[in-house]
């Protein structure tokens, strides 16, 4: 599994349980504990990467890889450590679903962010997918707002750093 698919696997496979936990704790409203559409930016499937109709989904999360850094920590260069940087975009549309609630989009965005951060923080000491692909460490980085008031679009841009250690070189 490639790195972006692994991040998407972490999010999608742990989303429901973390959303339920936050609702049970009273941190978020059950109406905003929705499962977003997870999008790999490299997808060639129609309506899955280039242009997405946000009105079809309660929220969208787009993941793409920014960079990879390789370090050789031994004198013999027989092992390497890899560090990956990802950008995660959360998008929520404040549309007719909001009814008369003027803070619907902001509340939904906050709920989606809290679930995402709980999923990543729960996997910060490592995550192994069903096919054996894994990250040894995950760290949430900075968060920036990316809103478009004219289109009633609320969003966050979040950085994620993932590390793999002691990968042997053949």
C-alpha cells in the first residue's frame, strides 16, 4: 500500500469508533459525527479528485503527499529512515442542510477536525495496515483555515508527518 493510501486507511478504518467516542463524551453533536468522503488526490475515478460536488457529501477529506525525506543513520548505509509530509484538506459546505442554523458549517468543520485529530493521535505510536504496510510514528502539524465565504465553504488545511524507521536496504 502506498503512503497516501495508508493515511486514508488509517482515517477510514478508525473514523466511526472515534466519532462514537466523541459523541459519547459530549464533545461533539451526533448530527455532526458524520463519515466524510475520503479522497485520494491521485484518483482517476470520475468525481473523486479533480472536481468534487461537495453537496453530495456531508464533508470531504482530501489527502496528498507533499514530500519524502530519507536519512541513513548508520555508518554503513544499510538502513534508512523515511519521513513523509502530507497535507490533509477538510471541506464542509454550509448549504440547505443547515436549515436556519447559522453556525452549521463551522460546527460541522470543528466536529470533523476533532474526529480526525483523535484518529491521528490514537495512531501516533504507529499503525499497521492489513497488508503489512506501516508507519512507526504519526504527528499532526499546523492547521490553517481555508474558507470561501462566497461559496459558503469552510475548511482546514492540516499538515501530517509520518515516519518509518530502520528500513533495510537490499
